[in-house]
């Protein structure tokens, strides 16, 4: 096993410890970190919830989650027992003010046992409406005043709109210092997303052409091949624009468009991302129809199985106007990107599951080549696949073997294929960063609000204009025709990965 520096002693309190996020993601991720010897020498994981569990029953419950969802689930020999010696459960009603003292008592107990003051991490894996009250009660504990060792982790969605995000930021900043607040977006923990920074800034090959002089346009696709999946309670109040564009996709856009940082300091990276968000051209409400398209899936067939329309899904309001598809054209008004369109799209029940970023370069001059060479001429393209495939592909022109000057587009590919067992999952990376106090991959307050400012004109317009064509796309398609028309007006088309690359 490779030797590496581990985080300092840590206690991780998971509010919502009996919930689905902990069962499917958090505990399996922590178990993987334990197997890879990234967990601190001294650590404790305490699930907090209202469900009644004995310590033994709670550990048994989480063991099932690891067996189903851990990438290292086959490695069980004695490891479960060692790991769960560090796991406990605290039955606690988050609304009971007096019970929070039990948390402080637990920390004091561990501090005496370990002989060192540990990092104390509060992970709020709870419904968004519970976050303010839990944060307020935690903020009264003396241990939360220690800026260097106490942290609070907030899951998305961070606010429902700009106003609510601003209110939540104001509440949290009154209780904790900004460096204590970790707003988590699991997309930023994905290996291929982090590789965007390495690709851009560790290679002299790309930076000279990473601008408006050489790049024609950029596309970001986050397509899902599944439908609502019993998430009506959340999705009806969210929709595709809030659920995906405001956070995941805009963060990907920031990493593609940001200027080179002078260091990998957390605030330096985040400053550069905020600069991108602040430079995105505001969309006027009267122009929303030209820059944004929404859609909702109807009934149909998905991979040979019958699928009901969104409005027929369980717990969806009759005649709901919630969008399950969103496509937007953005411009970044700065020197590097002036005039370069960024096309983004996301949706449910689309033809393939695929998240990828495509940088389409301008076409090279053809005049020096004979006519037969120009017949198969293709401009260069860089594609960064984030999921389900994880790879980076460069498309360039090469001569076809033979006596004529005939060109073919060919791909040069870097792939993570074959290293899946060793590639950490997003939550592993992010949880380790929290324990180490590294906020590079987490959203800062001004980032969150800047991202909301970008999408608010679209949200406000869509909420006041009732769509007349819902549902407007079928399952197993690539979304509504208006999305194709929007990009076609600029002489472009959406770029879809080959089926074998987007299973």
C-alpha cells in the first residue's frame, strides 16, 4: 500500500444517518477510504437520526449499503469489523434543542480518549428545509467557534432561487466562518472533472489555442436515460434548470472557461470560477425564448419498455409544467471567450446516459489540399467524457493509407478504462477534502449566488409563461425539436457520442 499522509483525527457526525444518501453514498465512500488507508488513525463516524436503532442494527444496516454500493464491496475479510468499530449511532430529534449537548459531550469524550482535539465535521444529509434549524442549533455549541477544526457540510440544492440562497448564506455566515462551510457538489469530485484542470494547465499544448481565435463553440451535455424514479417530491419543486444547470453544468462551464490560476490555493481556484460566472452575459427576459428551451417527456417507449409521461408519474401534480429538459445558450463576455457560444443541455429519458464536454475548434483552411481531401474534412474536436465513460479524446485529421491524398478524422484517446477499481468515487474525494480542510472543490457563497443570478431570468420567465406544447418530446429521443432549432440557427448541431461510448 502506498504511504501517504492521512488527515488528522476526525469525528464525522452525519445528520440523516439513517437516510438514503448515507446508505448509498457516504458510508460506502468512507469504507473505501478506510480500505485505501486514507482515513485518520483516530476517527469516529456517528450517524444521527430519529429512527430507532441499536448500534448493532445500525451497523448491520450500513453493511448492506456497502455490500450493494461500494466499489470495494468484494473486500470483506475482516475489514467490515475493523471499520465498524469506528461507527456509532445517536438517536436524536433535530428539533430538540437540549439534545445537541450530547454531541458536544461525545466530542469531549473522544478528545479525552485520544489525547488530541479532533476535527469535528457535521454533514447535513437531510432535506433542505431542515438545514437552517440544524445549523442554528449547531452554531450555539462552543466547539463550532473553532474555525480551524469544526466544519459543516451542506448538500445541494443550496437555495431554491437567488433570494433563498442569499438568505441561507446570510444565516450560515452568522454562525460559521466561510472557511468552515463546505457546500458540496458531487460532480466536482469526479475524476474526469478534476482532470479538466490538469488537461488545461499542465499541458502547453492546449493553452495557446484555448480561446476565441481557435475555438468555434463549446457544448456541455448531461443526459440521463432514466425518468423521475420516485423523486416527484423533490423534482416538482426543482426541474431540470435548477437540478442540473444552476450547479453541475455551470461548474463544468467554469472549469472549461476559467483563467489560469497562480496557485492551487482553494480561494484562488474559486476566484477564477466566480470571474467566469460574473462574465456570463445576462439574458434579458424578452430574449429568453431565443437562448433557452425547456421540455417535458411524454409517454412512449424507452429501450423496449413502456414509459409513462411525466404528468402521469406518481405524485406529480396534474397538468404539471415542471421541465424535465433544459437547453441554454450562454456567452462569456471577456477577452478570451468573446463571441464563442456555450451550448448546454440536460434532460431525463434521453437516448443515452452521457455527460461530456465538447470543445469544437474552428476549421483549418483547405485550400492547400486537393478536392478529394476536402470531401471528408472535419474540424478538430476535444471531447471530455465524464460519465458513464471516463476518457479524453482528440479528433484530428490523418491521411488514409493509399495513393491518393484522402483524409479521415481519427481519435486519440486517453481512458480510465481498466482502472475503475482504483479510481475513487466523487464522494470519496470530497469527504477526504473535508477532513483535510481543502475547500478547492466546494462552492463558496459568492459562487452560489453568482450561479443563481445567471439562471434567474430564465426561471422567472418560465414561471410566468405557461408552456403550450408540454409534453414535447418522447422517451428515448434527444429532447424537443426546439433545442435542435436553437443551435441550428447558429449553423451548429448537438454532438452525441457514439452508442458504444455512452452505454
